[in-house]
C-alpha cells in the first residue's frame, strides 16, 4: 500500500470495511510511514471529537427489535422485553380472572349447599313440631301476647304481624333451635295448613324470598333487615310465598 491508497482507505479502515489482508497492509504501512501515522492519528482524533459532540440517543428496545426484524425478515422474531412484560401481565390477569371466577363459583356452591342444609333442618323442625304436638309454647292469636313472651328468651325481638286479614291467622309462638342458635318460631295457619315461620338475626345481606321443596314440604326463605326468615308448610308454594311477602311488607 502506498501513501495515497492509505489516505483513500482511511474511512474504509475505520468503518471496518477492509478485508483482513488489506487491513494488515494498512497497519503495516502505518508502522513504517510517519506521515501516514500522523494523518491517521489526526483523523482518529477528529472522529472521536465529532462523536463526543454529537447528541446520542438510545433507541427504545422495541424499535431496535422492529428494525432488526425488518432487516432480517426470515429470522424468527424474538420477543421484546415490552412484549414479554405485556404477555406476563396477560397471564397474570387471566389467572386473577380465573381465581375470582373460581372463588365466585365456590362461594355460590357453598352458599347453595348451606341453604340446602338449613332447609333440611327447617323441615325437620316443622315435622317435629307437628309430631310431638308441640306447635306452640304460647298459644295466642294476639301478637301483643306472643311478642312479649319472647323477651329474655332470645337475643333479638322478633317482629310479629297480624295477617288475619290476608287469610293467615296467628296461632302462637315457641322457641326452637336452628343453625346453631335459638330462633323464634311463629305459627300461623291458612285453612287447615299450619305454617312455621322461623326468624333469627343474620349477618348476610338482604335477599328476596325464594322457594324450595324438601321432602314434599314447601320452604320459602329470604333475608330482610338482617333477619333471616324461613317459612315451611304443606301449603302450596304460591300461597306460602305470598305469606312471606305479606309478613315482610
Ligand atoms: Zn505513507
């Protein structure tokens, strides 16, 4: 390589565009030619200065990956940290949704099995009261006689209503035991059908009356103002539901 060629090859050398042999010739010439070495040093210093003065921005990683993917379309695209993060969020969000849905299903299953168990107990209490001929402890059609009878026997004061004008006559009241605590049992009658109405305080939120059939008996239950209300009778479902609605209104 002569001096002119060295001068012409400076850019190519710095841009690593010379092949191995040409680069070796280039360096060998610099080792022996002071003039070219001075030019080379001068050129290198100028390049460093220019680089130091140019504003330099780090390209966002997503952009780098996109450009690489376009330059090498055949190459399988690697996930950018951004996509990986989004994918991780997606998986996490799906998991949270699955867990929440599972918890809802579980709670609803537990609630329905609890309701079923309670309904069984309610029906058993009803049958027991009829079999043992122990329908009432305080036989009275007067709500003002039945209500005070519960004083001191329960940790709440049950509401007692006169529903005789709606066709449900009060027979009396008694104490019973349900859901692991003492409850008020009010006894009403429609025609020849006795109705047991069980009341006790509940921490659950209010719910509208719904009906069940257990061992041939109709059961209607709801929660109003934090009082659980369970009515059971051999009366038909519609009339029993109306009884609970009349009682709650
Ligand atoms: Zn030279």
